[in-house]
């Protein structure tokens, strides 16, 4: 990050808490990144979704043969609402 900030004028970084097994950052790495970016004077943007829960619900949809575009959005939306409003 230091090289990107100093040599390439990149001063913001995006982290993902979704996309398990691809881009998902765990809590420890998230915290360490916040600390380091603060030291360097840069900014962190976080795509904050529960990657583990999305993975679980996606597996549930697949097991019930409901993984099509319309159902995927519907299940994801229901999941998010249940987590926020429960």
C-alpha cells in the first residue's frame, strides 16, 4: 500500500466482506488494514455484507434447485432484511 500511495498517487483501497473464497477479507485483516491505512493517511472503503451468510444461503438455494437470477435476488434481499430488522 505504501508504494501505491507514494509512487502512484493511489490513496483509497476497497475491501470486501462478501465474495467468500474470492475477495472476502476476514476481521483480522480488516482491522490490520484500517491500522496501516490510518498510518499512511489513506482511505478504506468497505463493501460490507456477511460473506459467510451469503455463501450459506446460496448453498441452500442450490440444494433446493432455486438458483436462478430472480430467486437469487429474492433470497439475498430477504436475508439482508431479516438480518437488519431482527
